[in-house]
């Protein structure tokens, strides 16, 4: 199967999809990786290096259920599908008073967050979210994330702008979750 971040319909390109996605990720992370290597007195890795941070020679564990997607036969002995890992950060989490009070003031909200996904126009995305909440009469928690959602001068009373909160604490307090990627899905298990 192809890399989860690639959409390629032909099996002949599946293996190539991993190389391409790894290279794209490398282009986005090379700056801070090379800054870190400099602090360790290591030479930088070149922009178009064939290595570019590859871990193919290291043992690797993928954190999804093998019942959902078993390990492919061609992955070899250095790669394993180990199942989900839960941090359970919510068990000791004490929410800010402002968040607790807001949650108690009305119906369960819809959580909207896009994590580390970069947005071309965060103000437009925020406006679309606000319009959707208004049209459906829903309360919403907008997670600012890396895309800097929720950047506007006046926050409506039925919207809460969230900086950070453990999902395993927050999601059970929401009526629905709109998020990017699959990292949050296991946390919705209850």
C-alpha cells in the first residue's frame, strides 16, 4: 500500500511514495535537524542528500492496530506494527478555569482542529468554521494548532479558542470531533 500521506492509485508506485514523502518531510524539517546536529558538533546533512535522515537501517515500530492494517510481508524484520500507544494525559489534567466554565455553560461543543497542518489562509478557514457553527446552531472549540486558527479580534460567546489540551480529556466532553490525520482516532474509542 502507498504511504498514508500519498495518493497513488498504482501499486507499482507504492514503494516510491515512501521515498517521496520522506523527502518532502526532510525538506520541511532539515533546518531544525541541522541546527540540532550543529549543537552536537555533527556536520549538517546536505539538502539533496540520499540519506536525509533515513531510518531504514533502524528498528521501527508503527503505532496502529495490526487488526486494522497488518504489517505487509515485504517490510522485513526491522519493522513492526506495534499497536496504539496511549499517553492518558487527561487523567491528571486540570483544565484552565476559563475552559471548564465555558464547557459548563451550554451544550457539548464540536471540536475543530487541524494540528500541524499548514493553512494557506487561516482567516478564511476560521471564517468558514464560524459560519458553519452559526448556521447549525452549534458551539465550537477551535484548536489554534500550527495553522493559527481562530485569529480574529472578537471571539463569539459560543466559540472557545484552545491553545493546548489533552485530547483524551477533551473529546469525551465534545459532541463531535473534526480533525486532520488519524492520530486522534484511537482517542475516540470510548
